[in-house]
């Protein structure tokens, strides 16, 4: 599919080059086409300039996908005068080039709306700052972008990351390969697991029996179980179109995962792999077509309350789970925060990572919202956070980042950052 779209882009570039050359140089080869060229020299110059801009922008868009939507809009606009002129002279053979420009520009713009999605990202509220101390534990190698983190009670951290993700594509995972890294308290690391090519390493959850469950998104999405005694196994596959993201264990011992695509909270039996919808709610969905951010994203239990971030709607929702495991109606506990995932502090405060917004936001039990970390604290593409589970780091907030991959591209480096939100200044 991507090759087909690039082919359309190249044909559009060729059509723009021909149109720009006709108007700029009045080529004899296309002498009849002079009937659709403005008679005024000033208007010819203006139209030629915009055609050359459209050509250069569309050509650059092959390498920089962010430009494609805007380049296609310019191409469409430059074709409009040509269409009107062709209609005015009433020569059917002059319609080919203007019509081709319009059709191709619309097709390419719809197929690659990344630029539109970026400018349509939801707006985060302006929040007061209460910056805490921060330090970088490690900057990882080029092209490794982190998605999630879990912590063990012995000080071990489990970091899930990915390589070869292409955010310009709808199927951004098509060449991705995920990794699950075990980092011991002494700083030593090794890779526990690699996903098959075309599947991401999503959010990890460390179960009481020390098994690690890991969401994975791809053409077929699933949850992996990794432990010390067996090979990694898929415990469940999700229906086509599902995008399992955040993951946690409920008070009933079941796993719950937020679906970023379908507006569903999934309930999974970790023993049998049985899968069911615990909740389907429009409030969990992202906006259609223009959304770049996911819908439902991070998910954690706080007692019997299930908390879920909805990135594209900048909301944090709460569902209460009754004794039978049924989820009640959602209530909004925070707005204006385009959250990715979050951690829960000892005092019940929530610490929300905002991914491309490059902040960590604290929500106090009273609902007060403050920014405790931003770019100056190396919060650059923060995707997940967790407090340590050992006596030595129980109030230490570990944050993983993608290094700013939305703007930095494939050479960015994910980082493991420490914040100390409870330490006295």
C-alpha cells in the first residue's frame, strides 16, 4: 500500500513539473497548452512560483511525510486556475493535466494526512509548574524508543521498547521489532524477549508470580507471557483491528487492557487466555480521521477503580468495578491532559506522561494539576512511568521516553529518567 501511495506522489510530482515547466518556459512541445496559461505576465509568474513550490514540497514529502498533506493542498490550489481556464476555452484535450493534478493531490492528501493530524493534536491545558529534581540514568542506542516500564520488588526494571517504527504510516508497526529489557538494580541489562518482526513491544505488567505480560500490536495483536522457565507464549490474540495498549491486573485476578482503536476495555483470563469485552464506551474512542493520538491508552487499577487515559480527548476516566467484576459508567476525573500512561504514588496522586507534549503531570488526590517535569528534565517523548517497588526506591519515579521520535525521526534515542516528586527541595 505504501509503495502505491509513493507511486501516486511521484506521478503528482511529474505532473507538477510539467505544469510548472509549461508556464515558466512555454515549451514548444506543449504549445497547445498555452491556452490555459494566464495572459498576464504577472499572473504567470505567480502561478509558476506556486507550481514550483508544490513540486518541491511534494518531492520533499517523499522523505519527510509530515509535508505531504500540506504539499498536496498547495498542488490542489494551483490546479484550480488551470481547471477554470480549461473550462473557459472549452477544449477537452486540455483537461487532462489539470484534472490529473486535482485527482492526484486529493488522493495523496487523503492517503497521507500526517501533517493535518499533527496540527490537529488536542490542546493541553496550561498548567502551573512544580518542577522536581531529575536525572538521566541511561541514554540508549540510536533508534530504540521506549513504550512501557514495569518494576519488581527487588529493584529490577523491565523496559519495553521498539525499533524501526514509522509514525508516518497507519500501520506504523510494519517493520517494527520490539524488545523487553531486564535491568537489574546494579545497572546490568539483558534482553529477555524480542517480538517477531511487524509486532511492537507494548506495555509490560509484572504479575505476583513474576511472570511478565506484554501487550503487542501488529497486523495481529496479542499478549505475550514471559517467565524464567518457559519460552514466551501468546496467551491471547485480539480480533482484527484491535490495538491493546495499557495493561494491569484487576481485583478479580483478570488482566485488563485498554484498546486504543476500538474503544474497548478487554478482560483476559491469564490462565486460559479467554477474552471478553469488559466495557465498550464511545468515551474511549479517538476522534475519527484527524486523530494522531490514540484513544484509550494507559490503564491502571486504584483499588476497585479502573483509571484510563484517553489521549486524543485529553481525559482521564474512572470506572468502578463491582463485586461481580462489572464496570460501571465512566466519570471524568481530569481533563486537559493528553495522557499516554501514568503511575500511582503512595499518597494516591497520579503522575501522567504526555508523550509528544514532553511533560509529566501530577494530579493530586484533590484534583490539583501541576507539571513536575518537562524538556529541561529530559522529559522528551515520555511514554510511561512507574514508582519503584523496593524499599530503596518506593518514592522514585522512573520515566521512559522515545527521545522525541515524532520530531527527531529514526535516529532518536530513548532514555530512562528518574524524577523525585516526593523529595523536599
